[in-house]
C-alpha cells in the first residue's frame, strides 16, 4: 500500500493540498497519481472554493523523480504537463501556489500552471533541464509570457538557481513574502479570492496560457536570443529556442505545446539525456535536491 504523499486539509472554503515526498517532494509516479486524485477531489467538492498547492519540508518540489528517469514510470500517466497541469487549469476554482525553499524543474513548471503564485523571497527557482540534455517542456511556452523572450531563454539556458526576490518586479509572482510566511499568505490570498467570487472567465484569464508573450517586438527579441545561443551547439539548447519560437508563432498555446512536446520527445529518446542522467546521479549528494530532467 502506497504511503500518502499528498495531504488534504480544509480551512473553511480553502483546501490545502500539500506535497509530502521526502526529501524534495519529487514528482514520482505515486506522487503524480495522488496529486491528480486530490485535484479531482477538490474540483468535485462543492464546499471547496479555492485550492492552495504547497510543499512540505525543505521546499515546494525539485521536479521529477530522477530515480525513475529512464524507466516506464517516468512516462506513465498521469504526466506532469499533460495531465496534472491540465487538471489545475481546468479545476474551475482558483489554485494558488505557495512556494518556499525551492521550486526546480517540473516543480517550477507546476507553479507556472497555477492561477496565482505566492513565494517566500528566499525560495530558489531553477530550470536546469538543458544541462541534462533536454528542455523544460511547458516552461518554453509559459515563461516567455511572463518574463519576456530573452530573459526567459537566458534563465532556461543557464539553468542556475535564482531567488524569488529577483523576480519581484515581474509577473512571475503575485506576492513575494518574508521567509516562513508563504503558506499563511497563500491561504489568506485564497480566502480573498473566494470572497471576490471570480467568474469562470476571470479565472481563465488568470492562466499564463492566455497571456500574450511579453514583448513589443518578438522578432527582434528572437534574433537577440539566437545571438545569445550562437556559441552553443548542443541539441537541447537549439531545441529549446525552437520550442520558444513555436510558442510565439503558433496560433494558440496548445499548438505551441504540441511542437515543444515533439522536440522534448526527440531529446528524451536520445543518448545524451541518459548520459546527463548518469552524470547527475554520479555527482548528486544527499543534501542536494534531485532536479527534474523532464516533465512528460
């Protein structure tokens, strides 16, 4: 029998779904199944009017479970972007991410799928997939809509962790709060949203998928991004830029995601991703978060 890895607590009309998979709340198959069930439960319960998605322990989530990478469990349903993110977006109720500690790889991508985002100022964010030979699938579509094309590409290519406080003047977070205050701030924010009685249309428009790309001149920014990548010959970097370009030129978000997924699948079927996984496992220590090498 699987241990509970997602806990549900209700505070009036606000349901808090807490990821609890020590040490870093990795999105293993068991975690994905339990979170999907919890989201379906929240959608069906009339007494639940808003959801807060949080992580227990050291941080929100470090992304996919590296131990399952290269096995059938990594690609088994429910997938992170193909099922869990869809469930969040289609919940019909506001979902507020509460970020503390870290949100890496698929963890950060899940935060980006939520309607609202609250982070503690010292929470560390990162999308290190390119360093492992793949690309952050859904982030290639969402991040340019929040940060702009060039900053998004630089963030994804570099793969370095950066504190949430660095994004205080962007649309990445709705609130950035003091350390230790993330969950309480997110719950208070969710209660305010319940009181506001948002319409379905208002709620849908809060999703990043409905935002235009943040750029006054997308083609100029794409040219600048290509120049930034001019010295990189690896397939992951080239595919990432192609996925970003698809998101800009595609008629809608889903069309851009389809292109990004094809590129992602090609990388995941290659040999470099296996070498990247092995390098990571060889160098990782028990004190470092296991980082998502991909999010199916």
